C-alpha cells in the first residue's frame, strides 16, 4: 500500500456522518451546553466536577487500595486520579486544563452612589477587550465569606425572573472624541462600573428625602435581605460579573455552540467526559483542573503552585513507596488541554493560513506556544508529536496542527511549560474557537465531540 505523500486534514462532519455518530455528537453537545450554562466561575466548575466524580465512585480518601481518587484544593482546583494496571513508576497519562475564564471582578470595596445611581467598582480579570463587556446583560456570581466562616453563594441574573446588571456605554452622539482615540485609550478600566440600582431607600418618606446615598443604602438592604450580608462582608468576597443567560446553538443549522467560557471549559468538559468513559486504563490516569491560568497561573491554586507535585508524591507513598518522584514525572505523558484561535474569515490578515487552526477539523496540536520567537514557550519534542499522531490516527480521530497567529502578531501561553519543568512529555491540544476571550465565544459541536474522543484515546494509550 502506497503511503499518502501529502497531508490532508479531515472535516469532522464528514468523519462523523453516520446516524449513530450524529446522535452521539448531538448528545455530547447538549450535555456540554448544560454544563457551560451552569458553570460560569471556577468554583462552580470545580463543584460540578467534584459532584460528577463522586457519583462515579471517586473518593477523597487515599490508601493502598484506592482505585479512583479525587483531591480538591480550596474549591478552585482539583486532581482526578484513576489507578492503572501498570505501576506509577511506568508513567501516567495526564490531561491538564484550567477552570478560570476572563471576566469582570468586583473590587473589595465596590459599592458607591453617583448621580442617583447605585454602582459597583470593578477590576477586570485576564485578557479581555473591554468594549465587548459594555451594554450587555451581566449576571453576578461568586461567594461571600462571613467572619464566622460561613460561605454564602451568590447568583443573580440567571433566572428569567432575576434582574441583571450592566456596564453602560457612551451614546454615539457624544462619542466623537472617543472614536478618534486608540481602543486602549477609549475604554478605561476605571470606567467599567456596573449599574446595580436606581430606587432610593425609604422612597416616599419625606423624612428620608435629604439622606445621603439612599440608593447605595437600598442596595445594602437588598443584599442583607437576600443573603444576610453587610457592606463589610464584601471585603471577604469573590464576586464576578459574567454574561447572563445560557449557552445557545449557533447557526441556522445549529452546528455551533455560542456561550461564555469555551476557553477553557470546553477542555474541562472533554477531559472529564473522557476520564469517566475510560474506566480500565493501562497507565494511571490523571486529570487536573487549575485556577488562575488567565493571569499567569500564579497563586496557590494555579499551575505554578506545588499542588500537583505534592499530590503525586502522596500517590507514590500510598501505591508504590519505592518509586522515585523524578522518575515518575519523567515517564509521564501530558496534554495541556487548551483551545486555539480558529481562523476568522473577517480577519485573515492576522493568521498564517498554512499553520492556523480551522473550525471543523478536530482538536488542534500546538507544538509550541509563547510569542515572537517562542519566548515563554513549551516546545514539544517531535518524538512525542509522532506518538500522539499515531494514537489519534489509529483511533480515527480528525486532528490538525497549528500555531496562534502570525509570528510577529500572535502568541499566548498555557500551563504546558509548568508541566514541562518536571521532565515529562507535554503538548498543547484543544478545539479551535471563534471570538476567543469574548463574552460569547463560538465552538463547533463536531470539534467538541472529536476532542472528547481524542482525550479518550490518549487516556487509554
């Protein structure tokens, strides 16, 4: 049989054209849309994952006999482990993704009143284009922690009966000066203030008419009535503004999914689905969801923390005490599961078409990340790339190879380089997404399905 001399990527819709495949593809998309609509913060995502794996028999207790183990960290990161037939000293299969997404955070002292409006000060999180968050419905999600340690979950704006919040925009009639400015100057971060109220406290009471900050007072009364919190409780809160409403099918054919947080919750969902489906592995399976990737993987719950290292050391102590941690890491194989930017036909000038990711052609390998000369990159070894090509081709899963934009224009970072420091093989892989980092990203349903199958093939390899 003659080898194929030229590479030809396969369209997922052609590969998964049978009625059985389409049924499975649509079921996967429907389940993911429910997940995406429910999980809009890293805490909500980790709670969902923890509940799902506990129902599947995973335990937080680690012993010599444990087969399926889960280790959460502060409600923001989590490690899932299924023990393989082979010992840890012969390596593991790891998929790592991140559960955080770009958003608008409330400042710790957020509430104030101006021109008879109740407003909240914000500080954006991660790489956003600020103007995309103006003049749209926003929901308030997060937690407030009281001095006695009580954690109060807050969600406002997701039910049809709920009010929503918004950040206003300047009308075009008064924006002549603004439209001549650079985008970075025209939209100031300190002006991303959320409108939260207008009715004053004690409306109709003449004795209250001259009181100061009546609208702010009204907001505090509402928060206390609904959540029993006071203004000082907001100092120990993590509250986020996220796009309100559920994920939706996109396109007249319903072939895509639009919603908030495909980056990187599409990979969280795909990795979780793959782990729950592959129940009899040869090598130990590790699935790790981190926080803080969008701000450099810093902090105690990010990929730069020692959480993963400590957890693997505990696995070794429980399952194979004579194994050495450096050898276990060095024999591990990892996928840094993260999305790539799909080619946008309206912005072809920023893509190098031969080495770009296209929607519909399956998960995309990024051999290297970084920017301008691969600075800050993990660069996967060609031996590992060849190994993964073989796995996916054998499983019949479409895949593609790409980088993020033109050399001098593009670039980005992932958790891959923080795994590579342990000496393991690692590469970035995930589906291609349109409008990445926006409040309404777009993902192909067929790409999601192919990514789940790709992760399954890797975990059982």
